[in-house]
């Protein structure tokens, strides 16, 4: 989809309605689930020393299982067992298979100067207890910005309903952050040059499930029940997307 800059700004601000989208058949719908990072480049390190790649793989596998149970028989992973694969090959695989949606799964950290040190089981690790929450990223360089944003909003709404709160720290005006916050309530940012988002030929969203450098959030993110709750929201968003639903205004969730 080619959009003028003005049209894109309106879209990002939610000032225009996107035309209704045709519903899909779940059994035919191809979603690429992308567990971020590799064993060789494992991403962030948690407050207790677990590499991000392990969190990503666990959540991606749980999601794949849930999607298949929900009827998305053709859902597939872009990477297995933390194999070394360049980012561009992940989207090449999705592009070749003509996936209709690309979802990259990550777990978040914070800029190094915001982290403190503590000792866990005799080893020193970095942490912050001041930042927590999920975030969603879309790229203006993706050929289907409207589709990417529709999925990001549907996912943000599902997470909101599930009482997950976003982090806003990526919008802070500090080196390494300063991202455009498109939707503060749903935690959606614009990050044009994320490789997997701009090289995918289908709508693409990158999901940071939470901060593994936050000592409390890390424990939640490691727990099976919390992972299941995230997967419920992710699966719900894919169902909404496939059904052609449009994001609606979210009410204040009644959360504990
Ligand atoms: Zn990551």
C-alpha cells in the first residue's frame, strides 16, 4: 500500500477509519512467529542471568501451540532451537511462504546507564526495578503500514483487556530511545528501521513481552501461568485480525 505522509499521520493518529477487511479462513491463514535472537547472539540478559533468547523461544512455542489449537494449522516459526539465522533470512522465509502476518517475539531491557548491580547466587547482574511492561513496534517502511497498525492495535487491546500495562520508557528523550509513541494507552511505538519489520512484505509487528531486567517482572515472565495469559492475548489478537475486525476504542480495564 502506498500512502502519502499526511494519510499516514492521520492513520497513526487514529483519525481515519480503515476500510473493513475481509475475514480469513483460520486453516489457510499463514502467520510467521519469529522468536527473536540466536544462541550466538542471545539478546538481553535477565536480572538473574537468563538470556533473552530462551524467554523468546519459550513464549513462541507456547504461542504456536495455542494458534494451532485455535485452528491456525499453518502457523510456523521462523527459527528453531535458537539456530543462527540472519534477521533478513527470517523475513525471506516468511515472504517466500507468503505469510499474511509476521509477529516477532522479544523480551525487553533498558539502557545500560539506567541499570544497577546486584548479586544473585553469587554472581553480579544488572537490573532496574523502575521500568516494567510490554511494548509494540511497527515500521513505516513496511509495505502494509495499515495492516501492521491494525494488528498492533488489536494486540494492544487484548493485552489491555488482560490487564497488561505498557512501558513508555522507549519514548524517553535519551540516547538509544526517543521512539515515536503512536499510542500511549496501548504501548505502540514507531521504529522504522527494525530489520524484520521493514523487510517483511506482509503486516509485521514486534512485541516486547516485558522487561527481563526488572527483578519482579522477570519472575512473572518465567512463570507458566503468566506466559499462558500473554498467549491468550496474542492468540485473541490473531483471531481478531483474521476475522477482519477493526480495533475499537478501549475502555479503562478493571484491573487489580
Ligand atoms: Zn530482543
